[in-house]
């Protein structure tokens, strides 16, 4: 086994292979988003070594994997806190108070976007649309979604 692919556990490689099987044999790279999610689940974030291992496993140039990982905000390119709080600040969410909630969280946690609290518990991220415009509520990785009641309470409006 190549030392670079050993960055990924046997279980991760098996799970990635299951994703690869969903595509035509000459389109392994189509599984890159799933492969990155699996690798991130295993390591907590995507280091260059981890992305290189994904690229090698999928037979892709590493730069192609980096392009995907840097484009989407769901991938962590550096370690994050135990809880990753991602606030959508696009217009529908902003109109429902997400920006107010974001400012409240910044003050309460003492961090800005893309920063982690000193105790390593929380990372605050600004996210793009998460497909929940009808609910327009922030998402919390590792915790349940906030309801409108919780959002307004966090923002000091309820």
C-alpha cells in the first residue's frame, strides 16, 4: 500500500469505493465530494496530505481536489472546534435575523467568522445558502438546527 493512501483508513477507502461504484468506471472523480466528506469525517479536517490521498485514490490531479475543497464551505481546511456553527447570511436568512444572531454569537463567543474559541469548543463560520430558505435558520454542526424561537432568543429579539 502506498504511504499516501495509508493516510486514509481501510474503512474510509472502502466507503469511498462504494461511492465510486455509483459512477461509470471512467468517472471515478465524480465521487470527489463524497470522498472529501468521508476523509473529513475521519480526520476532522482536510490537510494537504489528506486531500493528496483522496486525489491518489481517485486518480485525480491533487489540484483538482483542492479546487473542490476550497470552493465549498462545508469542507474544513484547518482544524475546527468541537462544534462548528455555520450561519447563512444570504438575503432570506438575513431578513429572518441571521445577521443579528451572527453578531450576537460573535460577541458571546468572542470570535469572528472563521475563528475558534480559545477553549476549542466552537468555530463560527459564515456559510452560503444551505437550502433551508423556507425556514431561514442557522445550522449547527453536531447539534440540532435552531428553531425560529431559538434564533430570536439568541438574537435578543424574543
